[in-house]
C-alpha cells in the first residue's frame, strides 16, 4: 500500500465497461515524510470520494485489479482510502530501511 496526494482528474468519455461508475484521478506518490517521489500516475477512485488535495492510500499492480468485488478493472493503481493522519514513532525505520 502506498500513500499519495490527488493533484488532478482525468476525464474519459469512453472507457472500459469495467471502469463504469469509477472516477480517474491523477495522484502524486509520496514518501514516508510526505515528500513527492516519482512521477504522477492515474488511479481509479473506488468510491472513496477523494478529491484534489486529499492524501490517499492506494494499492498498485495486481492488487488494484480486483479491488471491487466481482469486477476485474484494467488499472495499475486504485485508491482504497483517504488518510486522516500519519504518525511515525521516533527511530522507526522508513520504507527504504525496512
């Protein structure tokens, strides 16, 4: 699971039937300190109602495909929640150290 920030939306008048009823959002991945890392990507919003500026958590790869029960979506990333807060214990290793 990764954390990111919603920075935009994608409007597609035609898309795969399995994406019907979902929104496509542009997400900037964030590291464990909340800094931008890597390139923005497009993720489907799985009914979380995320919007521009929200910090979200998402799954990628094969985990994203089956997020919605009974549907296999042709996606590489899916938003599965909106982050309320993040805390980290002093001395706790970051992702790069784990």
